[in-house]
């Protein structure tokens, strides 16, 4: 086991830490909280990565699990996306 650890360390970029053997720069950061995503599932919306708990409607803050809508770079639930301004 010592050999595999040494090989993993050799492959890493010098000076940067690793998480579970993966260089930190390769682990996506959440667009909602700016933390690295180490969860089993990563959501990708508007070409940004999200923790499932961080993807929320920009208006009502409801967590978006199955469907979301976007306008001007923000993410919305169906009700708020189709809400008539007024």
C-alpha cells in the first residue's frame, strides 16, 4: 500500500492538496456555496455545478430537485418563472 500512496502523491501537482486521491483543482465547486462538491451526485445547471441542497429558486428559495427554469443567469421554480410581474 505504501507504493500506491507514493505514486498518487507523485502524480499530484506539487504544493496542492488532494482529496481522496484527486487533486483539488479537479473537484468542482458549487455555484451556490463555493465549496467543493464531494457528494455522490452533482447537479449541473447553466454550465455550473451545484450541491443538490444548494440549487434553489432565486425568488422563493425552494430547493429545486427535478425541474428548474432559468432567466438571465438565475434559476427559478416553475411558479416563479411564470409569475407575471406586477
